[in-house]
C-alpha cells in the first residue's frame, strides 16, 4: 500500500511540474516552436517561403500595431493560418520577441 501511494504522489508531482513548465515558455521559445519555420530564426524568412507566402522580414512589420499582430497569430491573416494552443500571454510574448528582431 505504501509503495502504491508513493508512486501516485510522485506521478502527481511530475504531472503538476510538467504542466507548470509548459506555460513558462519565453517569447523566444514560443517563436522558435511556432513561427520560426516561416518567419526565420532571425526574422528574415527563407527566400522561397517569402515569395510563396508573402512573408516579409521582421523590420517590415515595425509599423504594424502589436494588437494587429496578435490578432494575426490568433485568427490568421492572408496565407498565414491561425496558431492554436497558445495562451494570450504566450502570443504577446512571441509577438514582442518577433518585433525585437532586427
């Protein structure tokens, strides 16, 4: 009985810790996981992707309001599909990270 209880407590602790860690991603980590494949690691898209999807380099988005960029991530825009599974805070952090790229 003690072994089973201890095993359940350890499993619960691991699950709790893993859940906490998934929400503690930085804007950079979220960007790399969800945005980098199209927008590029440094904010400069691959020329083929840029031509195919109309993705511009990060500095070209500087004039875009942050709220519009957040809406584009949530709802999609043009050929960009919406990104699902992120919290509002994660989206805001990823947008801020993208805006910091030169």
